[in-house]
């Protein structure tokens, strides 16, 4: 059975009317989006548009939030963060959060979870350290290096790899190309395409249109916490007025 064959009748992730606040300041206004199984979807916008806040709200990391989040057909809106993560929704934060005093291999082992299966009983994507070293050759050469002795790009790779050790059905990937060398960005693009080929779905927060175009099927564009556009990457590339209004610096 193909890794990309759809096994779910509904989208893997459905977000409806999501709102969030930092204190008294509202940051998200009725954000709605979905990710189908096997899709890579971009959540795009300038700095401060609400991309990271959307991901944190989905993961129940915002103290004050409202709206509904359904994952794998279950309403997870009221679940705590650790339960959401254990259910197979992975999150790679922009600030990486690796364990600097642990080695690469030890960081990977911290993220390890049991194998998962789709509702029809077929195996979901499953990852072991050796497979991840093939996907991230840089990490293979530094298995015993402490996280604190790695470059920012290497730490970014390690964070993604650690999340994959949890065998997620869907990965929330926040700004993977931000502040890393062009070579690492290229490797990240290859990595995302390889994950998609294995059946991993990804919601990707990104402001680099070229990077998103390389790996994504569809895009949502945020501005000041409001979804201003949704469509295919091809349609976004063809829509100069939207790109100029919400993506240009």
C-alpha cells in the first residue's frame, strides 16, 4: 500500500475559529484551516503575522485561547499539550529547545515514542535513529556531540529529527529556514519532500516564498492574526497583489 494513499475520510487536522490572546491583546481572529493526510501546507505571513501563535494555540501552549481543533477525528481543543503530543501531533518550535547538555543520540532518544497505526490498521510512518541519520547526514557525523556545541542549523535539524522519533502523523514545523545557512535550507527542503514521500503531513510556518513553493501543496496567508488568503502554491505565486500586500518586506 502506498504511503500516500489516503486512509482518512476527513482532514487530518481541522482548525475552526481559532482565537488567542497575549494578556488583553488578541493575537488570532477566527483562524480556520485544515491539513489533509499526505499534504504539506504553508502558513505564510510577515514577522508578527500570527504564524507561531497559531501553532502554539493548536498545541494548547497559549494560556488564553478559544475555537476548535480536531486531529485524527477527535476534538483536542481542551487537551493539555503533553496529551496532544502523545497523540501523534509533533511540534518543532522556532527556538528549537534542544537539550544542550545531551548528545545528538541522547536528544533523539528523549523524543522516542511507540510505533503508530492508521485507523484502518496499516502502519503509519515510523522512524528509528539510523533512518534519521540517513535523512540528516550531518547528524550522523556528530552522534556523540553535545547539543550545545552545534550550530543553529544543526540544532534545527536535530529538533526536527527528535520530533520524528515520536512518529507523528502530522508535524507542525515553525520557520525551518529562518536564520540558517542556505545549504541547511536546501537540506531542509529535501528533508520535507522525503517526509512527504513517506506519508508524513506537515503544516509549515514560513515567510520565504521560494522555500514554501519548493515543498508545499497549499498555502494560507496570515496578516495581523487574520487569514487573508488560501489556495494552492501555484495560485499564490500567480497572485501578485496578495504577495505584495502580505508577503513582501
